[in-house]
C-alpha cells in the first residue's frame, strides 16, 4: 500500500502528468482538494473507487482516511492542485504518515505560474531583463512569513515575481513593490489558470488594483510582476542559438 501525493496541475484535466493520471486510474481510494482540483481530473478513476473531497476536512480527518485505507491494504491517490511542492501543505501530511509507518511518494505537477506563462505565451526569463523568478506570497490568513522573507526583501533584486495566495493583499503588494519596480512596471493577475473560466488582467503597479477591484476577483488568483510582461518584443536574443556560440553539440567550424 502506498499513498501517492499527485500534483494535478493548475486545473485543465489534460495538464496532469501521465504518471499521475495512471495512478488515479488504478487507485481504489482518491482524496482530492475539491476547492482547487476539478472533478474532471478524476474522471478516469475506477467506478468503485472511494472518492472524497478533503476541502471540508482537517488534518486529523485526512490522516484518519489514509490510515483506514492503509489497514485495508488500499493505495491512495492524494490529489493536490498545481505542483505539491509549492504551498501544497503536504509536508505535515507526510510527517503524519512517517509516524504511522505508511509509505508514500510524490508525483510532480504543472505549477500555476508555469501554466500562466504558457497561456500568456511569455518567457519569464528574458536576456538583459530578468534571469530570476521568485515564487513567494504574503501573510493574509495563512501562516506568517518567516523573518527576512517579507516582500520588499525578496523582491530587492527586481526579479520576475510570482506572488501566490495574496490577491486579497493586493494593496499591500502594490505599495511595497512600487519603490522597487516603479509604478509603470507591468503586472498580470492570473485567475483560475487552466480552468474554463480563467482570466488574465493586465496592467501596471499603478492601475492593477483598480482593475482587479472592478473585476470582482477575490481568490484563486496569482499576481505576476516584472518587466518581462511588457517588453513589446524589445529584448536581446539569447546567446543559446547565436551563430557564433559554440558548445559540445555545436562545435566551432574550422577556418577555411
């Protein structure tokens, strides 16, 4: 018996990995985060599988469900949104399983920031503009941020930012980033990426708050900040494919 922590991707059923889907197809027990994972992701679960939405359950109740499956010798597909290594709250679940002696594995998934970049047809690391992506969040109702991980500190480099779980803190995000990025810095708010009703609201640090307020979006949104979102094609080519850039698979030609 094994518990499989599966990253289901951002929402679209066809963005789950082949490995994750294969596990769901054979799992007798499927526990999924129903507030973030669409039921369509579980469409190929066995007809007789026990499928349970864990959104209303606390950690003790989730652990009890897994322990019950363990006693019955049944594998569990524990399905989370995005990639479970990012704000997935799997560490405390694995700690419980360690204490119970229940084996588990983690199956990665497509994170929301990557799916948003794909939908926007945007590269997050452009030459001479940004070569770093920082994934972070702010403190709202979730756990406090550790010391030295406040937004101005982590954003000091001017890197491309993917600010999670913070749409209700947008005013604070704008206020803290304007001195670093400038009020004209492009921003994209990505709402329910990968779902049928996904939306993207583009603007700048100067006007994004008003646009989001008018949209009525209050949850399930990612805040993307950085100059990569507003280049208009004005950036240098990467050296990767430059004619005079040589490497082991493309050696320099001998002079004639």
